[in-house]
């Protein structure tokens, strides 16, 4: 079964959703899954060099008290998935086009899932700037890609238009928030759903695939 996972690399719920999807797939070991990560930019207006995250979040979402409450809720859910969010460590709010380009190239080399996982860990647990070409090249190296080649590609405009086109396509399909998942081209689900819910969706998508065409 193919699962299209539409997400942004600065979305904490996408990190949680990825871990929950992995647990759901483990509950169906007899199914051969292929997960493809599709780009979505929560805010494409962020400049390519990124911005100070604290100022960005305050301007976009308001008072510190409200943010602290949201952070606590996310951290609580993240802890259930062995995610240790470190909000204070995150200094930059990057533009995510470059990270999405890396994810796109990782698919061709069979390491897309690992790259996505390391991007989330780098940003949310280690506070690294995943808009920085050097950080992305290091992640590529860790996942068995050629970091030097990736750095050269990121210095160019290679596949920028393709990432932006996929982002636009997701919006045209009705995606207004992430994570969003499409199971077997049959059922779309939004949000970081619990594994038990995702298993029911997987079973339903399989049943729909087996139904005779009218």
C-alpha cells in the first residue's frame, strides 16, 4: 500500500504523526507499505535565510502564555512517541524549501524516511537550523547520501519549482493543514491520528481496493 504523507519539516504535529504512522504500520506486518513524503509549506513567505523564531512565533501566534500552553500540549503528546521537544533550543524559523528538496532527492536513493526522521530530530530535539545548507548536507551524509553533492545542488535552484508545484497541488486538493495522509489513493486523513485510528483507515483502504469496479 502506498501512503502519501504530506507534511512540513517545521510542523511538530507532523513529527508526531510520522511516529504514529510507523506504529500503525507495525500493527499490519503482512502489508508492504511504501510511504512517500510530499512537501507542504506552512508559511512560504519566510525568507530563504530564515528568521528569528521567537519573534516570528510571537508575531504570528500572540502572547507567550498562549504559546507556552500550546507547547506543553504538544510536548505531552510528543513524549508518548518518544519525542523530546526542546523549544528553547530552536533559534531559527527556516524557510523549508531546501529541506523539502533534500527529502525529494532522498527518495531516489531509498533513504527518504530516514532523512525525514533526522530532519525532525535535528530541528525539534537539537534546535538545528534545517534551512542551513551545511546542516542539510550533514544530514544527507548521515543517511548515506553524498553531502558534498547535496550542498552543491542546494546552492542551485534545482527542483525548487517542483517542490513549489507539489505544495500548490496539495492546496488544490484541499489540504489546508498538515500532517495529511492519503492511503492507497483511496482515503485521506488529516491530523496526527492515533495508531488505532490509522489501522482502521488502512484496513478500510484495503477493503476499498478489493471492491469490484462498477
